[in-house]
């Protein structure tokens, strides 16, 4: 292959890639607009989740990893009851009166249950 042929192949590949860029950008913008709308609707429907963004984010990421082929809307529907449960769990935790010397005996582990 001559250097001219090589250069011609490279230029053709670059041109093809450049022709695809507008479509890629359009798809990214549409996807962003879609997810922004769904997120806004989800926040309106579940105002009790306000202030618990860390829980919402982790649960949605967990659902996304477990069910990657579901639509985003379906993932949010699956996530809502789990988010409620985790928020309820964290509300029951006493973060002010923490036992600094918890028991290290774990009877459920048998005779080797002490740490």
C-alpha cells in the first residue's frame, strides 16, 4: 500500500466519522431531554424522597445494574418501593446516641463468634 492510498483511506474514514457526529449529538440531546423529563415527573410524584438524593441515586443504580434492559421508567417504578424502605430504615437509626463500644459477641456464629 502506497502512502497516498493509506492517506486516502484515513481521510475517507475521518469523513465518514464526521458525517455521523450530528446524529450522535441529536441522540444525546434527545436522551438527555427524555431523562430530565422523567426525573422531574418522578420527583413530583415522590416528593417524600426530597432530601434523600443519595438513597435515590444508589437504589436507581442498583436497579439499573440488576435490570439493564428495562426502560428507565420501569427502573424508576421498581426503585420507588425500595427507596421508601431504605428511607424508613435510615429514619429509625439513632445517629446521635451511638454506642462507642458495641458487643463483639456474635452468638449466631457459634463458639467462634467473638471478634
